C-alpha cells in the first residue's frame, strides 16, 4: 500500500485545487471566505 501514497496525495490535492478553481471561476468572484466569515460572525454578534 505504501507504493501508492504519492498517487493518493496527488488525487487529494487535485480535488482541492479543482474545488478552489471552481469557486474562483464564478462570474462575481469568490464569496467562499466571505460566506464563512459571515457565518462565524453571526455566532459572536452582540444581542
């Protein structure tokens, strides 16, 4: 199984890079990090 470690790392990194390119290629740009920060900031809002 150890001889296939490089192949697994390649496919996992390919999935992450593909996801990042898909997010960045949207017409209005990336909203991923803004969406994450908005979600986190909702929990720490003062009530």
